[in-house]
């Protein structure tokens, strides 16, 4: 009896299984036929086939709970309240999920400049873009090779670059900046690679476009990561690149923005995602056949090389680089808030005098005598007692000036064959006079410089004060103490220094005291940059000193340079004059070279006695 019941139940269960197989066989057969038809009709899996399937699923998932509601089986009654059956909830959730998928497919169906191309047009465009990528990638390699070759520029506390190195660095940075922008255009055009169907119909375009996008992205990231990390080791170079360079079309904070855009977490996330997708492609598609057929072999080779390069960089290094890039906006915001406050304090100190307001120890007669002793290109050091700003500057001498002289003096002093030849070349054959070259290069500045002020008080010098880099008179700038030194360089080099100073006129004062940049200058930086050695090596070789972690040049260091080298045959500065003074006597007088040579040893609080 028991065996008979068991046999009956087994037969019934077998019948139900066979019945279900029969029911499933019908839609399966229909699905096979439909699939063959879709394939034969060259329908893409995404979005066409998948779109049809999701539309059917939405319809089916909506009908099932609706049918249960009409049958009265969508709810279950219990002692407490009426509840919706779990099966109905699940079906409704599946319906909503299918709607979301269908919406995603709808977005994929929207036209893209990439996917709108015909197969012939895409092939031509891909050929152009891969050639462009190779050219840009070669330029990026030149940039990394340059940075490797200039390793000494990028060591920690490496200091401010010299004039020729700055120009080289600026050219290379502009090259990297422009190349990265151009490479990003290639990447952006192919970032819609996923709109190509990965099935047989568009598989080649899907793979080749993805590889070009990934190769462009990882090449930019690798180069930018290497460059910004190297440059970041020398803060002076970073500050120099972060300053605005209008002639190179580089805006303020361009280094920080570049690092933020190219090496931030967004870029790193895209690269890691692309790397995972490439692994999936290797497992699911015959890349060894697809890649050569599309001409993308070089892309895959370069991607593998760049992945190996980045794999050598520890994960924490890449994460730290991403973090530092992402906090750049915050650092810029803090700087915007801090620098105006610093500027207001410095201006207040520079304009505040505690005693003897409006009166100085050097007399007009002494000014006139000094002018007769000065020559264009001389370097002046001055001091005005009782100013609060003196307390914030190291050493006795707080201020440096570049002396220019009158128009007549300039014409006489630079009346040499060497200067005439240079001026003739610089003016394109229009003049041989240096003053005419200044008028040609800087017409507005030259008109301002040569206009008469009050009485016989002419503009004779260029200096950087709180208002910025300005032309000024000796009466206004000399104050209580003044010294003059003459650079031991040719007259041509002095003319170049004055020309450079005219270029700087009008720039703001650098309240951040940053010698790595030239968009704003302090007094000694004006002199230092005007006389920096050129490619021939001629100029003033004045070493910067580190104060509070920053490379700078107090005016007292120029006096010190003269004092410790005045007896050497290779001295760079010659003595011209020294107007010493005494607060107790209330006067100034012309002193000798020995007194000036030791003046740098005086305290900033020293009010010199006779």
C-alpha cells in the first residue's frame, strides 16, 4: 500500500516537471527564432534588443500584480491589519527596476557626435585621432624626459630658478598645459565609447574607442602625476608656475588648477574603472584578434606600459596626490582671505612713521650732489628712520632701488657702439638711441617718466613700494641714509637691466615676498630680476637667503655682499657714495667707503652716532 502511494506521488511530480518543461519549451523556441531574426536583421543588443526585452518585462511585471489584485489575492488578512503579499511587493519592485533600466537605455539611445558617425566616417576619424594621440603622447614623453634631465631643479629647497631656467621651465610647462588640453579633447570625444554595442555588430568600434579613451586618460594622468610631484618638491618652482603669465596665456593659480583637474580623485577613479573594464574585455572578448584589426595595437601597448609605471607608485602615493589635488580650491580660498589682511598690515606699517614726520636728514643740496655722482644702472640702498616697517625687515638697510637718471644722462651714458648696435637690432632698425627704444617699447611709461614734477624734481629711479613698482624722485625715496653701488658689468648689460625694470613698472607690490614669481615684486626683487645673469652669464650673481622657509633677499644682504667682497678682484659692485646720518646731530653727511662696507653689521634699531 505504501509503495503504491509513493509510486503515484512520484508519477504525479514527474508529470508536473514534464508539463513545465513543455510550457517553457514554447517560449524558448520562440526566443531562439526571435534571436536569430534579430541577429540576421543586424539589431544591436544595446540598445535595441535590450530595449525590447525591458519593455516586455515592464509589461509583464505590471500585469502580474494587477492580475492578483483583480483576483483578490494581492492582499492577506491577519488579526491586526491587511497586508500586501510579499510576492506582489517583489513584482512591483522588479517592475520599477525594469523602468529604471529602460530609462537608462533611452539615455543611451540619444545621439552622440561619436555614435552618429557612419562606419566609414568612424574609421577615418579614429585614424586621425590615433595619429593625434601618438603625436601628443610623444610630446608628453619629451616633457617627462626634460623633468628627469633637470633633476636638480626639483629637489627639496632647491631655491629660485635663474632667468634662463625660468624661461625653459615656463616653455615646458606651457607645452604640458597645452598638450594635456589637446589630449583631453581626444579623450572627451571618445568618452561615449560605451554607446557602441559590444555585440558582434559594433564590437570593433566599442573596443577601439574605449582603448583610445583609456590611453589618452592614463597618459595624461601618468605625465601630470610625475610632473606635479617633481615640481611640488621645490616650492619656489611651484609658486613661479602658479603666478599669472599673460604672454604665455597662463592664468593665476594655473599649476594648482591643473593638478586639481588632472590628478584628482575623479581622474584616478576613472582610470581604475577603465583598468577593471579592460580586464573584463580580456576575459570575454578575443582582443588578440579585435585590436590588430582596428589598428589599436599601439594603444594597448602604451596602456600596458603606463599601467606598469603607475603600479610602481604606491597606492598611498596616488591617493595622497589625489587628496592634495582635491584640496587646492580650499588652499586658494584660504590664501584669498589671508593675503588681503597681510597686505593691509604691511601697508599700514610701511606708511606709519613714529617721529620726525615729513622731515628727513638728507638735504636737497646733498640730493643734488648725489645726482652728479650717480650713473644709470646704479643700485641704491636707502633707509628712513622711525618707520614701523623697518621692524619687520632684517638688518640695517630696508630698501633697494634701481637708478635710471634723466633722459640726457641716458643718452650720454649709453652712447657706445655696443649699445647702438643692440638698440638698432631691438628697434628693428628704427633708432640707435636707447631712450628712443624705451619710448618705442613703452610709450605711455616713457611719457610718464620724462614729465616734469614739481620744480626741478624729475623722476630718476624705479622702485617697488607699497603702491607697486613705480617711477620716483630721489627726494622722495632717499630719506635719512643712502648708499650707491655700481654693478661691474658692461653698459649694455645696464641698459638691459633698465629695459627690464621698465617692463616691471606698474606691477603690484608682492606682500607675499615670493621671489619665485614676477607678477608682483618687492624692492630687492626688482633689482635682482633686472640684473639676473642672462644666457651669456653677465649680471649680478646674488644668492637668495631663506627666511621662514622662503627664498628671499633683504636689502641688507646686498650691502653685506659688497662688504665681504670689496677687496676681491672679482667683486660685483663698486662703491659710489654713502650718505651716513645721526639722529642726535639731526643731519646727514657724505661718509667713506669703509663706513659703508661695515654698515650691514649695524642693528636695525641703530641710530648712528658721529
